[in-house]
C-alpha cells in the first residue's frame, strides 16, 4: 500500500516517461533516486505503468547491482578490494570499518546513517588502498584514518 505522498512522487516520476517496456531501467533508476531504494509497492506500479509483469520488473531490477531493495543509509562507504588495494591492505581496512560502524559488509547501520560495501575497483590504484565515502575519495588509507574520513562526511572536520 502506498501513502498519498508516495503516489504523488510516483506520478511525478512517471510523467517523464512514455510507459513503454524499454524504459524500465531508467524508470527504476528514477524511482531509486527519489526513494533511495526500490520499494515493492512502487515496483508493482512500474509494472502496471509499463504494461509488463511484476516478475519482469523484479527480474530486471535484481539483475543489476545498482538497485537496492531495502532502505539504505545516508552515507555510502565503499572499500576498494581490487588487486592493488587488496595487496596494500584493503581487508584490515574493511574489517575496521565493520567494527567502527557495527555492521557487516553489505549492511546498513541501524540509524540509517551508513552503508558499507566492498567494491571491485574504483580506478584510483595509485592511491591504494582506497575508500570512497559518498563521492569523496580517501587514498592511502590506513585503519587509523577510518574515524577521520567518517567525521569529514558528518561535517565535523574540514
């Protein structure tokens, strides 16, 4: 069941599209931009709007790793575990973030402040090991720097 405010947000999203099957991915991207994830009720509306089955919409969404099906945190912490970062100590950095945030990799803090993800490569190998918090890149990371990069994103430090 959708709230009235959610229905208005969905109508606003749909107004930018024709409602054809080929638009499923851009519609899902727009939904996620607005809601932060893909709520089940909204995916049903996407199916209705595009005249495709709910299973096709769900199948499309689950195929791509960019889509999330549960509410996520306000800040995304991505620990690069590509070859260069792995060799230079990404594993202990990831473990330190898990301890600091109190969540496992792939999880979201209870207060919805942070998500923690392992990523294959962020393309900053010369700065390995690398952590990306939201869009800010932290290179040459060390377990000692973890609290500092979280403080920067919270606006506690410049």
